C-alpha cells in the first residue's frame, strides 16, 4: 500500500497533479450550481418586487 | 443573398482572414520561433554568435563520459549528420540517457565545445510496460526509442 | 430538416431538457472518472522509461483535450449566435469560457508537474506550452470583454468575434508538436500508424477522456440553464419557472 502511495518516487508530482485536477472538477461543479441557484434567487426577488410595484400603483 | 447568408460568409471570411494573417506572421517569425538548433546548424554558424542558444539532438550511444576527479560530464549530441560535444556539470533529468533526445542550453566555446548550463530530456510519445519494451528490443524490431524528430528543425 | 434544431434552440424547451439531462451526464461522468483513475493509478503498468511518473497522463491529457474542445464548442456556438442570431447559442458560448479556463489551467499545472521530473524543467517557452498559455489568455480575454459591456447584445457580439478570432490557436496547439521542433513530444493517441501506447495504459485514458467530456457537458448544461433564465426573464415561461408554477423544474 505504501508502495502505491510512493508512486515509484514520483509521489510529489503524481499526487499533486491528481489533487489539482480533482479540485478543478469540484470547483466547476460547485460554481455551476451556485451560479444557477443565485440566478434563480436573484430573479425571483426581482419578480416579487415587480409584482409588488404593480399591486401598489 | 439573404442577410443570414451574408453573415455566414462574413464569419467565414473573418476566420479565414485571421488564420491567414496568423499563418503569415508565424512564417515570418519562423527563425525567432526556433526553439533549438541542431548540431548541423550550430556548426554551420546559423546560431547567433556570443548568445546563449539551445542545442537539440540525440545523446550518442557510448559517448557519455566523465573525466576522473572531475564533476564535468561530457557527451556527444547528434542529429544523425553532425555531432557536437556538450560539457555539463549539474543535475540531469530522470530521462537523460544515451540514445535519448536532449536539449541543452548554453554557448559554444572557442574549442567548439558546447558549454551547457542546463540540460533537459526530450521524451517520445511511446508508452509501454518494461516487459513489452524488452521484447520489442530483442525481437529486433524498430527500437521503442526512435530518435527525436530533429529533422523538423531543419525545414 | 432544421425543425429539431430550432426546437432545441427554443429556450423553454432547452431549459427543461437540459435540466433533466444534467444527472444523466454528471453521474456517468463521475463513474467513468473513478474507473479511469483506478485504471490509471492501479491497473495500468509502469512505463518502461518514466516508471510511475507517467501516470500524470491520466489527468493531463483529459484536461488538455477539454481545454481545446471547450474552446471549439465556444467558438462554434459564438459563430452560430452571430449568423443565426440565436440567443441560446450566445448563452452556450458565454457558459463555456469559465469551464474552459479552469481546464486550461489544470492542463498547464499538471503539465508542469510532469515536466519537472521528466524533462528537468517546470516551464519552457516552447511552442506547445506557449500556445496553451495563449489559450488561457484567450479565455480570460473573452470573459473580461464580456463583462466590459452593459448591453447583453453588444457583449454577445463583441465576445463572439474574439472567440472566432482565437479559434485559430486551437490547431496551432494541436499541431505545434509537429510543425516546430520543441520539447513536448508528439501525439500518442491520434497518431495514425502503430499505436504508441500499450492497451493496458490506453483504456483508462480513453475512459477518463469520455468522463471529462460528459462532465463538461453536464456542467455546461447547468450554466446555460442559469444564463437562459436570466436572458428570458421577461418571458412568461421563465416567470412561471421562477414562481414555481411550472412543471419544468425537474432538475
């Protein structure tokens, strides 16, 4: 097992490369989800404000 | 022509125009874009004098030698036509090996020896397990390590 | 013949379809990436020259491939947006840029981590590396150009022109290793003659590339949904979706 993690002496290069790629995948997923959610929340707020105005006038 | 077709032609012409412009620019700067010189070019004096250049080629088999009591390593770099001796004392990359491509950064001295400050290994695009490489070598097939494509630099 | 094309390009249809598609893209992507990583890290044998160090290929090549594939997608979408005046196409192009930029960065960083032990250097100003760096700047330029306009139509058109101009860089990246003698080796997979990579090492790579592609499509679908909703805010269907009064909210 420790032999596996040693990567034949290239552990310092192989694992960071896999780690950074994993981070990039995660960041993409989370950023896309956040973008969709925030857009929806912002537009919902705008919609409520608009219809509120319409009622007041 | 409908406006849509007109836009299609416009977009097509634009991309083609940019491609031609970039192509011409790359062609014009071909020499400045040269990443390394081959031994043939370096010996013919095509490389700028008194400036650091990169020398690329293959480490000749059996040419890596070290003078006793000296840290300096010497090896011959070849492009299958001409050969230049490289002198280097420093850390070598893992893939440095006889028969393997290298790129050395440095200057040619008065004796025609290339004084390298940095040596990089060039590797090929072949990936295989060691057993397969061994079989291929014993079968007398084309060796799994072809010489680096130095000829591309000669164009 | 074109009806499916325009139906697909209709925003409400796209919004609904993309929503139901996302899990069907992202879960298989996850599965493929896990299988590919296991194959690449555990199953594949060590290389005859690079030992275990070559395993970086399993993240470097898929990232590099996506960096270019996403750019082509972006440029094609931008071109369609310009020619047919399809807003959805501009939304796709705009959504591609942040994804492409991150994978370009991943390709560069994993490449540096591979280059250091094997070549002996993190970075060289050689053709392949330099043209890939230019790709990163093209993505950055595209994104900042988009944000420079207040008017969405102007932003769409100006950025589309930049995306189309930059697309010439993609073949330059791909062929840089063949056109100029640099430090980077030639292509292993797309070579026409004898395979340059043993099958045991190849299959995890292909699985990873497929996984990354599905991942990109899934994330792209999510982003485009947000973009479309924003652009279609004044339409009835979008407001129905926002009120939760629409069955479109499947995803």
